[in-house]
C-alpha cells in the first residue's frame, strides 16, 4: 500500500519538478550560438551557491548535437562559477549523451555572461526579454541567429 502511494506521488510530482521556462539571454552570432536560461532551474546548492541551467542552441550541429543544456554552479557572494555537467540535445529535442564535467571553480569577471547568470540565479537581476516556454527553443534559437524572421 505504501509502495503504491509513493509511486503515485512520484508520478504526480515528477512532471512539475522538470518544468522549464526558457528565456532568451543572448544571441552570439560570432560564436554561432543562442543562449537561453531556464528561470525555473535556480536551486540552492549550499553556502551561498546557486545552480542554474542554460541552453546553448548551435547554428550548425556540433558532433550530432543541435544544442546543449549546461548546469552551472555560481557563487552569490564570491564571484565564482563551475560547470557541473552538459547534456547534448539532438535536432528532435531528445538527449543524446551526458558529459559530467565537475570543473574547478573559476573567477567570474564583472560584465561577463557568468556574472549575468550569477545575478539571475541569486535574484539580483531579472531578464527583460521574453519567455519561450517549457519546450526546447531550438528552432527559435537558430532563427534568431539567422536574423530572427521565424523566431517567436
């Protein structure tokens, strides 16, 4: 009975835990990528550290990946960042591999993308762009790189 209740609870709670809200962060035409940030993803990671997910959409597939979801830990008091892992996403929006990275902590330069992410994750800044919802905005990200005609 308890096992059935726990399974039912897991089914009801799991979709909510995976809810996403992708917001446009930047279009980097020179790098061939559009970067979105999931504003549902910031989580406490202890001792003034927050983690957040970003989605990098590539103009051209890279090693079979149209995009990558990157989980990053950021310092809220001390300006530092660490990449925790990367999930490659194929053109259909499905994961096609995960790369745990667990990089060393690095300093964050003022005005950098990491500094902007820290401000978002730590609640010091809000985005003034728009939400692309919970689906992976791969088509929109590529359209933005090509001039934006087909983007939402």
